[in-house]
C-alpha cells in the first residue's frame, strides 16, 4: 500500500511559509503524539533552522502515556522545547506561555538591551493536516479564531492572531511534503486521518491497523468488539463486521463498513490510548 497525497494548494502554502519564516521568532510545531516522527514535515526543519523551536505533542490523551514520556525525552535530547498536550483541554496549555518565554529568552533579552520593550513574540503554528492546529489556537486564545474540522485541508490561508501583549500567533495551512520516502510514513499518516480517506483503500488500511494492534495492543480488539483473536487480519475484520452488523444491501457482510468503524474508533480514542510509532533507539526493541 503506497500512499502519496500532495494537492496543488500545498505548493503555494509551502512558498508562503518560506516567506513568513523571516517574520517570526518561534515555530510551534504540532505533531500527533501517536506517530510523532511520521507527523513531522521535514521541510519545517530545513526552513526554520535559525528560529527557536517548540514541539507540541498534540493528542497526547489518545497516545500511550508511557510512550508519550519517552517521546518527550527524545525531542528534548534533540534540542527542542517540548510540551505534551490535548489541545482541546485549556488546562494542558497553561505551561505553554512560560515555555515560550524560555524558548525566546535570547530574543527578549536582545530587545531589552536595545530598549525595545513589550514587543510581542511572534510564533508560527505549523504542522501537517489534521494534527489539531486550529483547535489548539482556539483553545489557547479562548475564542474561535481559526476554522476547525476533523479532516485534512480545513485551513487554507494564513492569519495573524494577537493573543495578548506578549504573544502573536501565525496560523498556517497544514502541508505535507511532496513524496513519502518511507512507505510506513504514508501508512501512519493515513491511519491518523492526515490523508484524505477518499484516496485510500480503507479495507487495506484497516487490515494494517489490525496488524499493528495485534502486535502492540493484543487485547484491544477483543475488548472493544467482543470477538475472539482470529488467525488472520482479514478474519478479524470479518468478525468486527459481524459484531457490528455491517451488512450490504444484499445482506452480505460489509468489510468496507467494518473498516470505517474500526478506523473511526481508533482515531477517536475509543480503542484506548495507543501509540503506533516509537523513538528510533527503541523501535527495534519494540518490534522484537
């Protein structure tokens, strides 16, 4: 299953981001805590080399907490400021302001020495589609500033949002990169909903998810759907279809409907807290 998706508007958005980088002090990059590396756009690293960087591991409430902590340590060792959060929960974001101050301490001190007081930190909010950028901005601002939607491609243009005297945010469209070199990255992004389902074979994707769950979280499917562990992924999907009464008009079991239910249950956290990707130094150990 080779997944590639790069709509034309993303080329324009990438060019705009390159221009906007020079206007900002800090990049707040949102990633999905369930697949932190796969949900990072490598272009952001290359474009933002000279800027302070903060990684917000979003949707941490949907990811395995033990792996959340290890991912946070992984990124801190790489030199990033890191915050674990569920961006829908304003309480999770209380730690962000002091973290921004710490990340931009040199800039603030430089302004002070030049006699520039109270110039707000300008932060770009960046990330791939459907990692929750607009939800984060609205929650942090305490008001509806950005369009939201549980699908990729909702935000199309940039907008500046002044939160207070010390901070301005630049919301940017979610952009992918032109080609996924590693097919596992494409699968991970499809699983979390960052690639439009319309271009995917959802049954194949559901089988991939079943394979991952059987390896890392073997009890989840039995508990959620009341089924026995099956010999194959296809048989498991058949049992899910039977347990949820997924039928075609002709009364046959619908694997397509069952696949849709499984993917939505995973994306919505109904299967529990699940991480599908592991820090590189631990990935081999996890697969063994």
